[in-house]
C-alpha cells in the first residue's frame, strides 16, 4: 500500500521540520546519543514508525529467506 507523504505536516512541529536525519558515524561511544536523536526524529514523523522499524514488516506469503511467494 503506497503511503501519501503529502499528509505529513512537519511544519506544525518546528523541532523536526528543520533537522536533517543524523547519520551514525560508527563510534560506539556515541551510539546511545545517536539512537536517542534518531528515535526522536522518527517518532516525530509518526508514533508507530519506530515500532515498525524495530519489529520489521512481515507479509502473509513471506518465506524464511524474506522472499514473497505467490
């Protein structure tokens, strides 16, 4: 199902409207800081989006290799 990105109103929440997504630089010492920032960014877009990222998406006809079979 396609998602209509036109319905996201980031200007209503100025905390997230002017920020770019932070890229993790690979430094283990800053991972917790980065994870907190990316969590805030993602949940600012949609509350359920973080859960989808952690749990993943499964489809009815998906096999153990992650491929869909018809």
